[in-house]
């Protein structure tokens, strides 16, 4: 009976908390923007304080200019910030509220400012789509569900087996697929943002082709938090007609090599 009441309560919260994101998907959001943005800002300060932030004026100016162009194309009034971290990691990130950092290791892979616009468009997309809030909300709901199941089977001799099975199920059946979905959604909206901002969206496909050439030792996509780079390039190519129409209607930005 406790399990039934708990399930009804969780389902009610789930229904009341669903909304549609910018990619057109119904999402779960149990955490307010204000709370997420405050956490994002604090985490950003902490990360930068422990990192070697670049003092290269020209590089910072270029990335900030591209980032602000992308941010303007979203129409979202976050307190956008763009930083560069001296680190060979081929990565970038965006925390809730529009706090973006680019590692210098990804710059040669981006190759030019349109490639970097693809990187920043993707990261900005995560913020606009509230992916961090959705993941936190999912974790809260999953923890509640697992606790209720644990209570329901607390006297069962198979309690440990059931808990282990539930853990595996949530990882491979919910967490990893949703993580890959987030990445694909951020790719999609990021492509549109860079095109609206005047950066050639075809460079996004080339970026992921270059990313795919970096390593052959990736785990199977089903076991990964990210889609395979080759599949990302194909998915972006399939969206290119719409992106090119947005690009043709935009004020074009020159494609400048970052070397």
C-alpha cells in the first residue's frame, strides 16, 4: 500500500512538472531556473578558480564574440559568460544560466570560427534546453522510486538482487539513453543557433568528422553518454536544409581559421 500511494504521488508530480523544451520534447522539470542558475554560477566560479584561465586577449575576445553572437541568436536573456581554460582536453561545457568555458584543446579540432560556433552552439543549447535541470529532476524522481521499491521489498530475501537490477536498469535504460538524447538535442538546436548567427552550419558536420577521427577506441554507443561522432555528423547533415535556409537569411560572419 505504501508503494501504491508513493507511486501515485510520484506520477502526479511527474505530470504536473512536464513542459515542452525548445526542441519540441516533453521534459521533466522539478527544479526552478533560479535555483539551477545559482548552482551553475557557483560551480562556474569554483571551476575557474581551480583552472588555468587563459590570459590570451585575442583568443578570449574571439571566443566571447562568437559566444555572444550565438547567445543573441537564442533570444534567451541569461547572464552569459564565456571563458577559455588552458587545458589539452578536447572539450567545452556550459553550466545552467549560460556559464560557458572552452578548453584550448578543442580549438585545433574546431579549426575555424565557424567550427567553434558549432561547439559553442551545442553548449549553449544545453543551457537553453535546461538539460541540467532535467537530469537533476530525473535523479530526484529515480531516487524516490528506488526508495519506494526498497521499502516494498525490505523483507524479501532477494532485496539485494532487486536493487542491483534496478540500478543496472536505470543506468542503461534511462540515464545513458537520456544523456545521448541531450547531446543530440543540443547538436540540433546548436546548429540552428550558429546558422541564425551567420556561421556556416556545414562546418558543424566537418567538426564532428574531425572529432570522430581523433580516436578509434570508443565504447559502443549504447554504453556511452554521447552518440558516436559519425552518427552526430549524419544527423546534422539530415538537418542541413533548414540550417542553410537560416544561414542564407542571416548576416554572414567570415570563416576565419583559428591557427
